[in-house]
C-alpha cells in the first residue's frame, strides 16, 4: 500500500468515527429532559391613522422630489389641452404627441402653467375646487386633486415664479370677479393666501419678475381696468405701475425681460418695465386668450391651425408660422410652453 492509499484510509476512518460520535451525542440529547418552551405574549401595536397618512404623504413627496431631478423629453414643446386629452407640439415635428387621461376642464385658458416637470391646471367650470397635474416624466394625469385652504374658481390666472411657487390671481368665484392673490407651494402641495388686489379684477393676465406680480387688465363692475398693477409678494403692497393704457379686454401678455407686451381687444401695446413708456404696435389679424409666448427673444401667438404667427420686433409686423406649433383650434383652451 502506497502513501496515498494510507492517507485516504486514515481520512475515511476519521470521518466515520466523527459521524458515529455525533449520532451518539444526538441520542443522549434526545433522551435527556428539556426545559419547557414558553411563547412570549404577542405585542399589540396601535397604528395612528393620521400619522400613517402623513407618512404616506411624506413618502410620496420624497418620491416626487427625487423625480424632479430626472428630466423629461418635452423641452421646448407647446402643451395644448383639448376636451379630454393633451397634445405636445414641437416646431420641428409634423405630428404632435397626444396623451389621453385628462378629465376635461373649461375656462382654464389662464389657469394652465408649466412648473418643474409638471403642467398644472387650476379650477375650471364644474371643477372649481380641484386642480389637475400632468407629470411629464411619467406621462400621466392626476385629476381632481382638492384645492384646500383657499377658494377655487374659474378663469384663475396661474403665474409661476420660476422657483418654488405658483401664484393664483383673480378669476371668477361663485359667479363674481375676485381680487385674490394666493400661492401654491410646489414642494409641499399646499395653498395659502398671500394678499389681495384693491378691487376685484376677474379675468387678467399676469407675469412675475423680481419678487413682484404684474397684473394686467381686468374689469370691475363692467368697466375695463386699463392699467398694470404691481404687487410686491414680500410686503403685500400693491400700487399702480402703469395707468390709463389703451388696453381693453386683456387677451394675452408676455415679458421679454425689458418690455411687457399686451394684446387686448383694443390692439397690441408695449410697456417698458423701467421707464413705463408706452408704444402702440401693429396688431395681429386674430387673437385668443393667453396664447402669446416669449421663446428665447421671439414672440409667438399660437391661435391654432392657419393662425399661428410670430411678431418681428425690428419691423413691427407679424409673419405666419407652421401648424407644427399648434394645429388644434380651441381658442379658449389651456396652452403653455414647456421650457425649464
């Protein structure tokens, strides 16, 4: 027998002996008395429903915050709402992207706004006390979210400050014009009152610049308010920025960082933010509520099929644009530019 066979025999013998000793030890343990096993009394945990709901809300907000760091694919698109869907138009694309799932809202031409990966639509006829949100990353609608802490309404003007808040201005509440200035915090999804205008204004246009809301037009007791009001958010103070303007029923406005452009029933006007100088410009052949946008340094008016136009500042005239910008024909529907 060589050395390898001897070593294998020793290993085999050792393994068999260990196994036998282990079996004998198990038999002795089975035969020996064991202490009784006592089960612990189950622990009762009371769950606070309010706390549970709060935790769920915080988890949802954290998830929303994480999703805000992600990017959507619709930069520089125009988001247009129809009766039960939405379309995203891009000037370089012939066919828009259409997404269903929107629960129809009317009287929301000024209440539709883009902010941080979402499009918001506040109030509207038949749904005054709720808002809808479309998540551009998920490409999903969230309908009938309650408006709490403030009154809802129709024809609300929504104005994004470019950071944290969407301001809700004017509108119609219970069939009466409102002087509201409220705030929706995008992160907390909470509404709060900020202040009020000196008089009810009803349907207005608004822009936000350097901590101030500029509220354009409106009407009170059937009389057009031919002015721009300046509301300072931090102090709640309101003053007249520009008065006695030739602006009627304010249809659309936009701001290029220097001038406010106002398109109304009485024509097309430019008001300088600093000097407050006023210049009357050539009006387009057609207008519609809240359909004028600044894109870069260009001014677009997107009324719909065969009625999209661009204003040429240097020559003071309008030129036609492709239907790629917008081809639906709902002049009072919600429309906003998706641009971070």
